C-alpha cells in the first residue's frame, strides 16, 4: 500500500512532468474510483491547467488553475503513470486496470490505474480541500512536526502505538510498513500503549519516523508487490527494510528472529530482543 515515501516519489515525478500541462480529455473507465459523479468530474477537469503538484499525507494533490484540487488517494494498489505521447498505443493491453485516463497537452498521458480499486479521486474546491486536509494529522517531515507534536498525537490512548501511528488523523502519511520500521529503529515494541511512552521513547520515535521516511524517499519508495512510480518502475527501498514482512529472518541488529504478531487486525513485525514489551504493563500483570 503506498505510504508517504511512495506518494512523495510520485509527486516529484509529476511535478516535473505534469506541471503546466492542460487536461484536454478525461476518459473514465471505472467511475467507482471517483468520489463524485463522472459528469461533474469530467466537466471540472477538462481544459484546466495543472498549476502545481503537491502531497498531503498519502495523497497526491494536483492544484488546478481554476483553484480547484484533484486529490488522489491511492488506496491499496493505486498508481499514477505518466508517459509522453506515442507511448499511448495499446494502453488497454498494457494497463488492464486503468480506471481514469487524462490526455494532457502538450502531448502526454496520465493514467490512474488501480487493480483493487480502493483508491479515490476527489475533485474539490479550495474550501472542500482545506476541510479535508484539516482532518489529517501533522506532516511528519514538516519542520513544525516536533516530538511534542508526536506526543500530542499519541497521548491519552491505551491503543497499541503501532495502531496509533496508522491513524491518519493523528499523523499523516505513515502506514504499516514505515510504522513497523520506525518502531524497530526506536526500539519500541509495537503493542505498547501510546500512553505508556516516556519522553525518551517519544524523542527516539520522532527521530526514527523522520529518518525512515527520508531514507525511503531517497530509495524511491518500497515495492512489496504493486507499487510503481509514474514511469512504471518499482521502488528501491524494499531490500533496506529491517522488520516489515521479514518474520523468521535474523534481526539486522542482534540476530534474533523477527517476530510477527497481529494488532487490531493488521500484522506487526518486531525484534523480540531489541523491542522489549512495555515494562510497566508486565509490572501491572505481576501485580494482578
Ligand atoms: Zn534485534
């Protein structure tokens, strides 16, 4: 599932290749990926110039010259593929899961492709986008994201810290891959209650979240199976994952086998030696 580094990789390529181009035609092959009606979507986009491409959390955001915003939530398997004209031949055969095709001018084609179609394309006015953005938590790579901001997002909840990190309202852009990797780097057990983290834990976790996201952006994201950059290439960060998807593999730090558990319905991966369980929770268990 694309997370912040994958969305950022897409944004950087589209910023280079799509900014300044005009949307000439919109072909909607699977309207179920649209948040609104297909007719309104087509009408709102045709003839509009892409002024700027940005990112908010896991969303790729195209700002149009009309002041409106096309927000793309990639869901599980969404891809945005950009090719210059000429590469458009046999699109249907090459991309059997194309859901929306944008013809851009000067000559290029932008395809939203989504095998499972859990992604969403929303065309919003400025106020609608601001309201949507306000529901998301802070951007972890923004200079304003401090350890105190992270602490505020985790405080007061006894839910597992791994699950809290996935909550887009508490922190934008982090999903299961980078939540697990950040907790490993910070040596924090994924099942520890958010409210149990000490200031030292918070500082390490804050640093770990930022460092793993930066490294993954540098590696152009992680491809487990479906993620592709706009040129169709996989991300390069998967070989650098320390714990995610690696149960049974030796911990790169201590050699103990990485363990998988399930927290709130989703896999968590950790090193049982480097990431000990919450000392206060086990103390409580002894007391009880
Ligand atoms: Zn270890």
